[in-house]
C-alpha cells in the first residue's frame, strides 16, 4: 500500500487541506495557476483518457503539462482497461505527476457507456484490477474519486473499502449518485460514513459554495480535506475564503472590478496560449461565471458569447464592472 504521508496535500497545519476538483474543459494550466494564487493546497488536471494516451493522441498528451506545478497538481486518469490505465500512469509519472487519481465518478453518458467513470461503481472487481495494475506500474500514490452510488444505490461505500484494501492512498467522495449528475443535494452523511469506515484519508466533495459550507462539511463529516468544484467557477476567491474560515477569519468578497480584471488577465493568458480564435471561445463560459450576479448580466453574457474582438470584450467587461460597483 502506498504511504499516505507521500500525499503532498496532507499538511499538518491543524486545518483540512482545500483541493480544487478536476473539471473537464475548465481546470487547464492557466486556471490552475489562479487557484494556486488563491491558496488551494492541491488540484488536478482535467480528466485524461488512458486510452487516448496509449494511442499517443497529441491533444490528450498536452493535458499532462504540469511542468512547474508538480508539487501542486496531480493527474486524473479515466479508463476501463487495467493495462491501458497502468501504461497511462507510467506516462503521467514520467511527466512529473506526484499523485495520480482514478476517476470512478464521472456521470457523463459517453464515459459511462464505455465502462469508465461512474460505471466502475457497478464493477468493483474491475476497479480493483485497475488500481492494482497502476500500483505495480508506478511509485507515486494512487487515489480514487468516486460517487455515493450509481442510481439511488450505495455502491460507493463498498467500493471505497475495496479501494483502501487494494492500496489506494486516499479516496475523494462526491455525495451524489451517478443518476443525479449535479442536481439535488449532496449526501454529506454518506461522506461521514465512508470516513468512519476507512483508515486512509477521505476528501469530501459536493455542495461547497461558500466558506461556511466547507467548514460545515469538515465538522459534519470529519473529512481529511475538502474539494471544491462548481463553487469556484467565477469565484476562485472561494478558495481563499475557505482557508480564512478555517483560521477563524471572516470572508472577503471581490468587487466587480476585481472580478473582471481577473477575467481579463485569464483571457489574455488564454489568447496567448491557445491563439485568439480558441482563446475567445474557451473563455466564454468563464465570462458567464465571472459576471454572475452583476446587473444586466444576462444581456452581457449574450453579447460576450458573440463578440470576437479581444478589445471589445475587455471594454464590455470593464463597463459592466463599473456599472455594478457604482450601484453597490
């Protein structure tokens, strides 16, 4: 079994570490840099297809670029073939990964149909074979991210125990089942049950939208860390406020100008990295999140989804922020 002490985010500071969840099409290297500045203790790449790595898909290989953030960023892999997952793990370790996570919770139909992601909740034997194959292939800790169950069940409980027995260094538990996707409420009591049953670290995930949510999850579940996902979209300051809450400090909320200036900085970095055409389109979803709660946000989102000139986009964002701050 891999020693959990090898996990870089388990720090003995008296407070649970704050992790950023792997989110497809969102947690690229640029956004991870923002999360790091906000104080996140650890994050992961977007989930990476093991099959695509084995077949040397160039676009997929770029997702493994964690140069300069090896101590901060792990690699999350998904797949249903033990050999492919082991080979992908070797590739990730060679690229600098200090932690490799297995996705056993993705609810997306095209992933589940291939027997990957949340489908592994219903095939614990295969899940165990995958973990053991990866354990033999690499020297770094292997962790697992899973859900409560598949469709109203609690398959995640037995899977979590099986993953511990098979050598997982930690388990992240999303308190929803696959059928819920992201609807309804996350079952924090289930996270507490898993924590009670396991000796390896358990990270809690689901419905953390405020610093108070994170503190409440930590208290209610006893989890060894909290993982933030949708709550940080348009609000990476949430990470900073959670860290402050654990230290007994009040939250500090960004102004409209601070939100839009961060959006613009991220936008410029994306244009530089991906090119203007792709950078504009990649950022559209982020713009929508950053302006959420602003006056006239719906109209602004619609306009931002059609603008293609970077100067016009930046001007619109700044005008929107000025109007928002003036009305406060």
